[in-house]
């Protein structure tokens, strides 16, 4: 199923249909193997340090995936994450644990939860934290109880509430709290959400699942003691043809401002967001909608497409994300996982795999139609030497190099402007059915255009043998302009392993072009290019593996390949210091 995880969106449907027929009409989803002893290969940490990140979260070695149970508790941020203590590929998963005061610099602690009881002997998979009244944190997580991957939902509580870091966690003997009934596929039943309390005083959670290829979030309710969970009459929501739903997240957002809301908040002037991770496509999708508390049902707005063509939190390598309410700064924070795009052999050789994108503040766009994301402001404490460029014109075919900072480990913010939209290329009506990513593969950064392509060439070698362009291209569709944002890995590395994944990731940016301006921010970190278009309306994370464009051999350019002259109104770029991670 690795092919599915790394495929271009165009490929997904035929492959899925093939699986359908191969398996006599029974859909098989990308699945997790449970290995009890395998994968305990020792790591060779020194194999390659070239692509390790300087300020994106990663442990010193081995495999990581989903962020788990993030919370802000007594002035400390807690990050748990799926971690293989024995190797650089998925397996032997425990909940590793780090704490932080700023979401950027982290102190590693001992794993908090690991297989040890009958109710989690074969695995401790993803889950969430809830802070109960009386300031009592509790974790809900999925336990794997047998080699058939039977999944149950367990809880864990801190062993010592006076430890400021909550290092040790207890899994009481009345676990599991929830087991699948006969109607539920017990090997696709996982990743409990943070709980929220309804007006009736009962707690509610969601668990991701699937039935007949209809993805769904099953709701469970408990009374105040949090210990007695019963399945609700119907799922909170489901959608046909979407496959298994992993790592659901359900939370309110304010219609009035950018502040976050407690997960249980349900007053006026709010919408709800349902995010699910599609196991089949490996993208994190969300809808904006209304939570009907009487029916305990969620209804996506008709402006939110409910399926594979819908909104994504990030149009790149970003999966299994989770938010939490940061009561210290009154904001909602989003965490995610960016897997490698390198080959598994290379992952094993380098001894590590997986990083976490920078935590993002997340809020509802004033249009009410989408979310907006922005790296937490604390990241700016790592900004060091700065270079600046103002009012620089770029004619067609021109580029300008940004020098004087460590461009392989940098934060770059730029505002582009143009004087007219007249030269925007026509949007080919046949592309309407394609994903943005497929349009970007056709109209790459070197294909000359009208208005765009313009943007950054990140992690570029001197003579452009390697580079990862992050750029915009503006099209004129019959009734509106369409802004395409691409982060194109197709020329990112001279390594030519056939199985290395080099996608032309892309998304559309729903932005008003009345002021004829577009902004772009890219966080460049050796093998990560994490970009935010139009102030965070469209986000794309790419994982890339340059061989020439490394350390001080990397270059950064701003380019324009469109007929319309582009102005760099302002560009600010900083060298980024290393975060303290170990
Ligand atoms: N990863 C966990 C599962 C979850 C998946 C296992 C998503 O609980 O569904 O490591 O990446």
C-alpha cells in the first residue's frame, strides 16, 4: 500500500478500483502491519546528517509519525508522538513524550505510554488528551490487543500530579473503556478525539472508522465520570467512497476573531470543523459546518466539499494532524506529521524518518469558508541574521539571488505585486476535473506563462541542477481568476531512485486579487520546505533531498517566468538558529 500513500492524486482512483476488484469487491485500505519483533534493526545515525532539520521537530534517531495528545497544562506544552524506539521504519510504536515552554524548543522525556497490558500488548496507537474539571488531564488512546489488529480505546492518567512534566502515566486496570460492537470493523476503529462536554453534561468523543468504504466518525458518550462510554445512535458524520478515516479532530472556531475556543465551547457566532485523515489518499481533509447538538449530528456547509476533492489543511506531505486549545494564549494550535519522501532503504541508512511541521495557529477565515494557518509566533525567536529587498522589479525570465543568510535553514517572507491581471492565462476547462497537483505537473515553474509563474526557488544548486520552486500562477477561468500555488519537488534532487517520491504538490488559493498582491512565506530547513500562501490560506509542505544544494552550497532565488512584470514589494529573509530539541 506504500504506492497508494505516495501516489499522485490522479493515480489513486484507478488503483483503488483495482484493489476493489482484486479483492472480490471488498475494499482494502492502506493498513498498518503489526510486527512484534521485526523492525528492531539498529540505526546508523551517522549515515547521513545532510537532510536532518535544524528547527523542525525530530528526535535524534528512528521513526516518528503522528503527534498525539497535545495539551497545554500548568504552563507546559506536552507533545506525545508515535515513535519506534528500535528503528527507522514504522513498528514497535510507543508514545514518546517531549515538553516545551514555547512549542519550538523541546525537552525529551521517557516514553509515556508503551505496550505492556493485555489491552495494548500489540500496540499503543494514536489518541488525544482532555483536561477534565478539577484540572485533571486524561489521555485516550487506541490499544491493539491481538495479532489481528483488534482495536480498543483505553485511557491513561498521570501517576504523579505534582510532577510539572507529568513524566509517568498509569493505565488503570478497568481498561479498555470502549470495545467495538458487532457492527464495527474492529481492525479499523481508532484514534479517539479530545472529548467535549455537551449541554446535557455528558462527554462525547469520536473514533475513526469505515464501513463499505464509507468513512465515518463513531460517537461515544459518557456521563461526568468519563468511565462509562456508550455508542451514540448514529455516527456524528460519514461520507461515502472516502475509505477509512483516521485521526479525526472536531472543534469549534469563532466567526468573530482569530482566538481559539475550548473544545467544549458551544455558544453563538461559531462554526465547527471536522478534520479527518484519509487513510487511502494520505491527506488531511476538513469541512466547515454546523454541529446540531440536539441531533448530535454534524452538517458540512454547502460551500465545503465533503470528500477527496475538498479542502486540505496542507496540500503537501502532511498527515495525522491534531489541534488543541492553548488556554495560555487563547489560540488553537495545529500539529501534524510530515513523512519522508525518500526510499525506505535510504530512511534505514540515515537512521531516522519523519519530522513534525512547525506548530500553526489556526482560525476561521472571515469568509467563513476555510481555515487560515500561520506558524506560531514563537518561531520568530529563532530568527537571526536578516536580509531585505524592497521594490525590486522582475521582468519575464529574470531571477534575483538572495544572499547573506543561511538559505538552507531560513525563514523567508515576501510580498509580490503586479500592475494588471490582463495577461493571466486562460484556465483550460478540461483541468476542472483535475487536482491542483496535476495542473502544476503540467504547468511547472519553467513553463512560461502570462501572470506567473513567479515565486521562490528554494534549496537550489548554483546552476539549478536541483531546486524546489514554490510559486504562484494566475489563470483566468470563465467567471473568475484562479490562483494556483505549487511546491514542486520534481527537480528537487539529482538522486534518481525510481521510488523516491517527487510530487508537484499544489493547491488553489481563494484570495481576492483586487489589490494585485500575493504573499508567500517559506520555512526552509534542509529537507523541509513548508510554505504559506496569501497569509496562510493555502499551505504546502514538501520533503526534498538535494545532493548539491546542501548547507552553504544551497542558493535561494526569486524568479518570474511570466510575461507580466512582477514587483517584489518587500522581501525579508532570516537565517534560522537551531531549535533545542534534544
Ligand atoms: N497512525 C497510528 C494510527 C493512526 C495512524 C499508528 C495514522 O493510530 O490511525 O501509528 O498515521
